[in-house]
């Protein structure tokens, strides 16, 4: 038996597999793996990674997990490493593979939950590197409500081409330049060899880095743990500290839902807004809220951003990448600026066991005025993401306005309607559209896509053709964090559910106004009713079985996070208290 008196094993889930004569068969398995008697009777910590060889985002996670395990052992726990899947958006982009992306978020949460439940682990340290793996891992933490610490695998280093930093965003836009005849295929081939020079997730404020910032702001990650690029061995200190921290959380019985509160979600939304983060945060924050049983939808996310200045100059709307943010102090310095204007709830608990305010008091860095502007002299006075609503989107829509002038945030023009992204991309490639039009891509929602694909290939091609500011685009699908221009996603209800976007016709005049929050069309209620009566129903898809089919049958609306289960509001037991 363990001599460690810090932990009361009788109240921990692992007792079901380690304690008493009836668990002798279970303990025999543990001895088979070289686990000692003392280790058997310590708290058990799941160390979950999204390691795989699919993409640079994930390739470093296995090594980083070993450091985390060292920290758990140092803190008096028994770490057990396991892995789950990822679908990497950059590779899934622009083809049928993207239908697997959003579904993978929920699969990650589900598989981590099942592993934790099946083996009765007492706590969780989760390592993730790519877009959906970050919210998926954090969703599992909140769903299980175990003591939890999240750690990001780190961003990729920027590439260099013609004396400039480049990212994968530049690669997607370069495809549009080749199509437009302003870049040769030979130049494209050179760029593709240098754009991504290391392990790590896409380097700018796309979805992965946005959610990495969220992990610190919401309190599940230690301050500054997300900043260092993946190749930096300085990440090891954060890995070890995260392993030690989770043992402290077990001792103090601080659980994930003690950290992820309504106030913490508001803090996270403000950090997304002030950094010009990905619109995908408006899916993932409501999904996290659902796991905690908290009402927090797309409009709540946007309301937090409305009075949050945009003051961190990051790509795609700005100049700099994650490495630059790290070098000037990281998310912690950003939050210090927000706190100066009273825009953070400082009493929120964090994974350190301290409140956010207590943790920020230990941060010495200050805004540099280049990457992180001073909050009283921001880039713009409001956040980088705006919610829209109107007769096209009764359940809302969202647009990233970071880097757009006020004049660029108002657009009106005739609709050019496409039934799927492939049709739209082909039209863009052939220049079969006109300046001043609003491109409508429907049947790409969570259920109707199925899978709610990102439209980066299309939006990047438009930018590459120099048309990013000369047309607008709306969709019931979503966008990559790398998307720029007047591109409105998450239009709800989606076409498959009979939303107004399903009823739009070529030539309808659509008005988008990010200043007033309007997304409307010059179609009367009577005309919409007539069109609805004539509507032939959801478009049939090829996904009539399998995981994507299952996701489409279960998934709810984008406004509430495109979730696939009722969340904590409907739960009848808490895993930790079984």
C-alpha cells in the first residue's frame, strides 16, 4: 500500500481498479507493465495526446507527453499515456476529407471520455496540437469534470520566402495567384518547400492558436504554456509543471467545472476578440459551455467581443505570428492589458490552483506596442469577430472583421448561389462570378454538409485573385482561421434544416453590415413562405452510413456549438463521484 497521505484514495475513481482483494486480477495486469505496488495505490492520471504522423501539428506530442509524465510522477501520481485521433484541417481542406474535421472534435472528446471511464483514471492532462483536437480535449475534461490541465503542443515556426515570413495561409492564397496568372507554378513549388519548416500547428491566429489562447484564458492551461513554438525545448518546463499541477488539483479537489464557468467563458471570448482569433471559437466555446451545463451561445460570444478592443496584431488580419506573440510575453501579457480596463473576471480559478488575478500578478511583461498594442490605443475599438442576424440568419452568423476597415464592413450586392463548395470553387477558378456579388455557398452546415466544412480553398483563391475585398461570401459552413475578407459563416438555421439560406435565389440583393450586425435580403416574408412551400427538402448526400452519417443525425445548430449530446444539463451522474 502507498505511504502517500496527501491523497484519499477512497474518494478517487481509480479505487475501482486498484483497491481490495476483488481487484487482484486488475493489479496483475498492472504488474505485467512494470508498475510497482506503491504506484498502483497512488492517484492515476490519464495523459492523453493527439499524437500521430498525419501532420506537423501532432508529431511532437509524443515526446512532450514523456515530460508531462515525469511531472505527474514528481507530484506523486501514476501517469498512464494514451492517444486519440486527429483530423488535420490543412490536409483535409478543399476535398471530401474536410467533412471529417468537425466530427473529429466530438470523436476526440468521446474517445478520451471512454478511455478515462473504462480505466477509472482520477485526473487528466491533455496534449493537443491541431484545430479540433484542442476543443475536443478540453470538452472531455469538462464532460468528465476531473482535475484537468491542458497543454498545447506549440505552433510551427514561420517559413521564409523572398525575405518575408510565410505561413500555410500564403500557400492557399498562392494557389489563387497561380489561377490568376500572377504567379508561376515553379514559384509555387519553391514556396511549398519552405512554408512549413518545423513541427507544430499553423503559425498565425488561426483556429489552433486561437484555442491555445483560449486554454490559458479559460484557466485549463498554465499561463504561458501555449506560447513557445513546438520545436523549442523550453516547452519541457511547462510540460513538467502541468504534470505537477494536476496532482495539486487532485489534492485540492479542484475540478474542470470549477475552472470552466460562465465568467471563464467570457474571459476566453474576450481574448479571442482582442487577438483577432478564429470564428471557429464561436463553435467551440458554446460546445465547452454545453459540457458544463452553461447557456452560452454564438451571440454570447459576440457580445463579449463587442466592447473588447482589438489590439493584438496577428495574422491573418495583421502582421505577426504566434512565435512573435510568445517573444513579447504571450497571452498573459494580453490578459494584463484586458485587466487594466476591467475586461476580465480575475476571480476565476485556474489550473495553477490560483485565481487568474493571482496568476497575472506574477507576470512581469508589458505590451510592446508592436505585436501587443496598449489597450488604450488599440488597432480598432471593438473585437475582431462580430455576430450578424437578420432574415437570412435568424439563428445568427459570424464574421471575422479583424484587419478590415469600417468601410469594408458594409457590403450589398446580388446573390450568386452555389449548392456546395466544389461548385463555388470551380466558379472562382474559372472567374465565373462578378465583382460586387455576394457568393452564397449552402448545404455545408453541420447536418447538411454533412460535417460543416471550412471554405478556405475558395476564400483563399478569391484573395489570391485580388477579389477578397470586391466580393462577399456567406455560407452555412464555416471558415478556417486563415480566412480573410468579408466572409460570413455559421448561417443558421442551415439549409438542411430549411433555413432561409436554402431559399435564396440568384440576384436576390443581400446586405451585410458588421457595424450594425445585419445579414438580410430583400425578400419579403410572403415571398419566403412561397419559396418554402416549393422547397424540395434537404439535399441528399452520399453519407448514408458511417461516422459522418452518425454525426449528421446527432448534431445540433451552429449557434449552440454544433454539439452531439445534451451536455451537463441532462447528466444523471458525475464521473468523479461514482
